[in-house]
C-alpha cells in the first residue's frame, strides 16, 4: 500500500527546501536569535545557527525560545532581589 511513498516524500521535501519562504523564515530566525541573545546577554549565541543548519529549524527555534525564557526569568529574579 505504501510502497511508493518514498518518491512522494522526497518530492515534497525538495519543493519545500526550494521554496523562498523557507529561506526567509530561517534568516529571520537567525537575525532574531542574534539580536535577542545580545540584548539578554546570552552566552554561546553561535549555537543557534549550528543547530538550525546541523539538525533542523524545527528543533533550534523552540530550544532557543526555551533558553530565552530561562534567561528572562534569571534577569527578573536578579532585578527583583535588589
């Protein structure tokens, strides 16, 4: 039943990666992550481009948001203890 699904999946993936929207999304995320990492004083900002191109955008973006949220909480705790 699913014997010929491989070529269909490859065709869909190829059309996605040839799409200009994929490039726009990735570049926007990289600019956003760089600006936010500098603004919040996050170390190792270079990890996000590596994860984006090495693993996947779908992995790097939520992970960045998690670490960004943790950093915001730490900054909030420091400013609240003064």
